[in-house]
């Protein structure tokens, strides 16, 4: 090979090296962009997971409030039922007392009539 041939092949090899470096640089740039995109998506996923956890905590808190309200409602119903039973018992006692009072008045009237007849 002549000197020109050597220079030609050397220049050709150098040009190939420069092109490979450019391609590598482009690939590195694309890889960097891809990593940045992955990082961005990961941050978005992290934010979404945090929001989901917060929503779940809120949901569970409201579930607990609802359960407490249902417990309070059940307690109120039990108190109303107890008050109704006590009222019914009180009504029965009042009815029994009224009947006993009427019976006592009737007996008193009978005694008064018997005493009046006996005189």
C-alpha cells in the first residue's frame, strides 16, 4: 500500500470512529432522556400511591364514623325500647293502682252503707 492508501484508510477509520462516537453520544443522550422519563413516571406513581393511601385512610375513617353512628343509633333504639317498656310498666301500675283505689272506695261505700243500715 502506498502512503496515500494508508492515509485514506486511516482517515476512513477516523471518520468511522467519529461516527461511532456521535452514535454513542446520541445513544447516551437517548438513554439519559429515557431514565429521566422513567424517573418522572416513578414520581407520578409515588404521588398516586400516596393519594391512594390517603384516600384509603379517609375511607377507613369514614367507615369507623359510620360504624360508630350505627352503634349510637342502635343504642338510641335500645333506650327508646327501654323507655317504652318502662312507660308501659308505669301505665300498668297506674291502672292497677286506679283499680285498687276504686275497689277500696267501693268497700268503703259498702261499709258506710252497712253502718248506715245498722243504725
